[in-house]
């Protein structure tokens, strides 16, 4: 089941034991009586705190937001860490260097996507894989036979500071150690308010931004939160739940594991062939991928008259050819946008098709390549520092 965060999901809530899933160490600073929580990688996160998500969206695009996110770092350590990860992941881990992150996939033996996330190397025998939603720790443990490795949970909770002001905020927070010279997907340890913490120039918004990883029980989480907020408030930074992030990540062409990609789609079908190294030698899923069609089936859809919602049908004439995995209104484009997964590869981009909603209403829609704008990721890379105006 995907981690859906559409507007209707904020009203479909149930009571559940608060100790069923992992609580955020920042909850004392983020709690609101209006909070609606989701669960991701076994962790609670705020889907809504009663805020106006469109207002928060423009703060993200014009200033900065801080997000308490539930992505989960998993530690892989030991003498066989590199050959083990080379077996489990689709990228060549033996060539990974310290000080930068690597977007990496893990596949099933059948070639489907089991997990996506970012891999960081701390030393020859120690890595962190920051996983998306799903039981990846169990998956890793299940494949440790014949490898001298340890799979552990470092209890690291992640904060994201995203938006054009994020560099200035992190520069203040790190006493000038983090600045414009820190490139996209680079990482390292920095002193943030007297605490030595891992920071990467990454995020889930395709805006310029950073992620800060706590050091488990060693970290004074509330002191860290207060320090970052004190540094961010002069730049207009505010706390936000995930709705604004979801809108921006879809605009930016970022997929959600278990929502847009899952074990039933290959990296090729998802358009992620770049992150699969078929020449590196054996890895889980390689044999199956050798026989798979390499044409993509996952694209963007835009609609002028309605917002696509998950599960909506895409029709070519009277024939159902695909379905929507996720959809949002795009404040920048002033359109409804989403991802469409086609059942067969084809020359879909550029076609006008029909979006059929659950109530039977039909709307004309256009199929486009991803992302929906900023195809070269100039914003996230800091090459485009233009502050957008509200249309």
C-alpha cells in the first residue's frame, strides 16, 4: 500500500496506539492539536498540522521550510560491507567515495524495485543507506548469509531544510562551515550548535536544500531544533508538515517508494536505468533485468480542468492504458499534475489522452516527460537562484 498524501487522506483517520510506531524526538516542538500523522518506514510523521499547504508551498519556493521527515538511515558495517552492498544494490558500491551521497536502488530477484534511497560511505567498512518507505532492514538481514556484516539501526532522525534561503540558514547554523561551495549531493560532519552531526546537500523537493541526520541517543534533539529554528527565523523559515513537500516533489519528478514505484515495476520501466550498473557483476535482480524491456512506462500527466488522484484511469479512446499513482495541484504551473503508469511501453509523451476519475468524470490530459519543470535540476544544484513570484 502506498504512502498516499492526497487531500482526502487528511480526513480518513483512525485511532491507533501511539506506541505502535516510532515517535519523533522533535514532537515537543512540532505537535499541534490539528496534527494528522502518517506512518512511513515505521515512523510517525506530520502529514498536516492545520496549515495552508499552498502558503507553505510558496514559503518553500521563496524562502525556506524545515520538515521533520521519517526517512530512515540503516547502518551497514563490517569487513564485507562493500561486497554485500554490491550484491544488494544496483550501483557499483566499490567505487563510492566518502563525502557524497549516491541515489541507489535495491531490486527483487524478479527485477522489481524493492527500495530506493541514498547511500553514504563513512569508511571502508561503514555505510548508511537512507531508505524510503518499506521494510528494508529486514530485507538486508535476510541477505547477510555468507557476508561478515552487521545491519543496525543508528536511531537517526532526519530533518530537511529546503528552499532558496537554506544555504544562508545552514551557513549561520554551522558557523560558516557550510556555504555555496558545498555541492549538490555532497555530505560531511559539521558542528551545529555544539553538536557534531552529518549533513548532506540533498532533499525531497528539488529545491536547494539540506538534510541533517541526528546521532541517535547522543543527540540533544530539542537543542538542535531550537538552534536551527533560531538560525532560520531571520530568513523567514517555518515548520511545515509534508503536504507542501509532496506537491513540490511531484513537480520535481521525485518518486515515492510503494506509491509510484514498487516491486511490480523495474528500474527501466520507471525511467531509472541510469542508476542500474549492468556491467558491475552480479547483484540481486540482474539476471531478470537482462531480459526486461528497457523502455519507460512511468511519465507525467497534466490536466487543465482537474487534479489527478491516485487510482484514476488513463484512457486512449475507450481503452484503459494506465493509471495515476499520485496527483497534486501545481501552484507554479496552475495545472493538475500527477504520475501515470502505463501498462505497456510506447511513445506516450506528447499525446493527449483522457483522465477518468472515480465518479466517471472525464477530462482531457497531456502526457509529458518528467520533471514537470527545471529538467536540468538547476534549482536544486544552486545554478538557478531566481526567487519565483506567485502567479
